[in-house]
C-alpha cells in the first residue's frame, strides 16, 4: 500500500504559490522554535526533522516541481527516486543552521564581580503610644557590611585581580557539540572565575575575597505617628552590602503593636470599656478617663443602659501623615450587684415595690415582628 503524499507546504505553513524568500523565512522561524538545542521535547525534534525535510524539498526547484505534480521526491521510489531517509542528498543540517543563525552564539562577555546586595527585614515591637505618636529607635542588626581591609575588591592589600587563565578574560567558555544540524557551538560561564573573567590570586584575609563581612551595627529608625500594626518602613541602602563591595540593598522595618491594658485599636479609632455600678447608671455620674495623652470627663447620663457607647471626638490615634485624629469610643458595662446583705436586699425590694417593677416578656403577637407581619397581611 502506497504511503500518503506529505504536504510539504503545510509543514512549513506557507501557501502553494509562496516565493523562495517566503519559504526561507518560514523555515527560519520554525527552526528557531524547534531546534533541539532550544526545545528538547521529543515531539519538537520529530517536527524539526519534518520541517527541515520540507525546506529541502521546496527550496529545490526540481523537487518542488515533483511535489506540484502530486509526487513525493523523498518517498521510497516516488517521483524523484529518493531514499526512505528524508535527508538523503541534503547538504546537512549544519549548513542550513550556520547559514541562518551563524556558526556560534554571540558572546555575552564577562559579568561584573560587583553585585547588588540583598534586602533585609527585621521586626520591631512597639507600644500603642509609640505607634500613635511616633518614636525614635536605635536598632542593632546583624548584616553584611563593606570589608574595611580590602575596601570591597576582595584582594589582599598590595595585590590585584588577574585575567582568568581558563577563559582569557571572556567570562565564558565555548564547546562544540554535535546535533542533528551538525556541529553547534555553545557557551557557558567559566567555572574558574564564575563568569567574571578575573581571578583573585591572593584573597583578602578578612573577607576571603567576598568584599564584605558579617558585622553588627546600629541603625537609627524614626517611626512616624499613626503607623499601624504590620506596616513596614523602608530604609533605602541600609540592607546587606553586595558581593565585591556592591551597593547595599534596602532594610525593611516591620512594626508590631503590643496589646494595651485599656484600649483596643481599629485603624485610627480606639475602644475601651468602663464598668459602671447599677446605681450610678440609674442616677448618672461623671467619670474621669485617662486617654493616651490627656484626662477626659465622661458624663454618664441618668438611665444609661449596659452596652451604651459614648464617643470622644479626636481622642483616638493620629492618622498617618495627617494632623487629624480618630475617635475614642467608650463602651458602658452596667454592673449588677451580686452579693447583697439583708439591708441592701430590703432596700432594693422596697425600690422595686415603689416602682411597681415586674419582669415582662415580649409576646410574639404584640412584638415588633408581629406588627411587621400584620402590616404585610393587611395588603
């Protein structure tokens, strides 16, 4: 049974009337995507063989004429007397790849030994007052600093780097590899100099050629007022010094707010709870409350119920980068006496009798929900 004729135009993705230049451009594009040195996938390698065979056929006027007449010049005994091997008579993969892409990849050159340092993160615990009004802190941190012995170049005093013997200062070495396209030149960083093109024959005894050492130093931090829990302060250039004495990264200070004995915080607002005796809630009273920065009088009006909230405007936390402040919300908790002597109990019973007080339960048919239900039923 005869094998089906391959559609070489479809393999390259070109029309049947494509020019020689269009065929060349199509192959160039596909070869860049499918070449084994770029795409190691097995299916891609098979497709690469097919598109290369298609280019061989369509770039040859005689073989293309056979295709246009309905034959397959590469099939066994078909039209052009080709071999089953689709690459028979072809000049070689290496010729095509070198024609399109050059004999070797362009060198990238040596990389610098001096590199940017990494960022650092430390956490700072602060009180609510420090978070609210700001504070100045001196923090001791363990980090990488510039080596004072070699000033960052990594060489012992009186010595200097020399050109790498392995790569000749290029920072990379090249090797020839065989592939389906023939010999292919590849490059990789030089293992002797780590791609820098230089070697340090006599490393600095203090930093062992790194250009930096670990040390403990003190950093001054100004924490702005109004900062919130979990926020970070960025200190540019206060992080770790880079290899080879490179520029330092950034230091991030993450602040954590410690719990307060009286106040809880929500953004720029503060909340607190005060306990008021039952008699004081019934008769009314004044309470002096110590806020974060002042003393304030809270007026408990007669008949105040448990759960009532009094708001002191502008007595909360200053807002970040603003002169405005949040509010202080005072929650009232009416405290009912639990231990009464005989005299106190008699007084309360007499008061209850005078007020004709009795326990009442909202009836389901007379409560709010019943009224709402009845209103709907009347429609």
